C-alpha cells in the first residue's frame, strides 16, 4: 500500500480575554473549519491530514490535539473555549512549533501549515521573545513550512512581518467579519492541498487579495 503524503495542520488560537466579545463567532467559525478539514481529506485521498490544535492565554496553553489524525478533530463549545487573561503568543508559537518540529524529525514526505489567529499583540510571554520566534519561523520556512497570521485590533502586517510571516489576513471584529475571515481561510486551505497535489509553491499568496470594490 502506497504511503500517503502527510499534511500537518497546526492551529494556534488566541484564548485571551479580549477574544470574549467574539467568542460565539469564533466557536461557530472554527466548527465549520473542522468540517472543511474533514472534507479536504476526502477530496485529496492521496493526502493524510493530521491536526495539532493549541489555545493559549496568560493562564497557560491547552493542547486540544497534537499530531492526531484529522478525523479526531471535533467541534468546540463554550466549555472548551473560554477567553480569559493575557496574550503570551510567542510562548504558544515557540512551544508548539518546536514540539512539532521534533515530532517530524524522522519524517520526510510532508507539508506543515501553521495558522495563528489572534486579536492582539504579544504581551505576556516568558520563555520566548520576538527575535527567537522570527529565527524559528525562518528556519522552518526553509524546511517548507507555511505560516499564516490572521488578526484584528492591531497592525497585523507589521507584527507578522516582524516574525517573518508574510501570509496575513485582517478581519473585522464582528459577526460578518469573523464569518468572512473563516470563509476565506477555508478556501485558502483547500487551495493549499491542491497546490500540494500539483507540486506547486505552497507559500506564495496563501490568501488571495480582496477584489477591488466597485464604485
């Protein structure tokens, strides 16, 4: 039996207190994303998708899944996603990226897609700083990892650029904004798997630019 091409989906979701105002929208959008990942795996049977899902705030990190088959990815609810406290983004990125890096050391045929979703800049990390995260991101990009940064309520392009992430998407912090964001994310994720199938560059223009508005 031919070995399938592994696709590792690492999702790092902000669970800090400021996400509370869009908690229900995030839960709904994430649950639709779950269905998208399941559907992509069926659409691309030559790919084997794995999920690593981590949420974080100043009270710590919650590893909901780590390198588990995507089929085990389930929906979240208000008991599993409870925004609170600060935003130690660098620690969440450093810990999860390094852990997955170590897990994949003996693997060869795989892609990694890292998705960061946050509404605020780093403000509480203790183990990692911006320079360390930038070096880590650059190192993993050389190994073919793709990084995406989805944000609101801060200068997302500047912040992402400071840690060498160029695939960025801004969203408005309301129901329509969150829904639009997840719709674009789902489309981009499907295109990512299609690029893998066609052996295309997976890192360029991950999120298609918005169409210009007609006057």
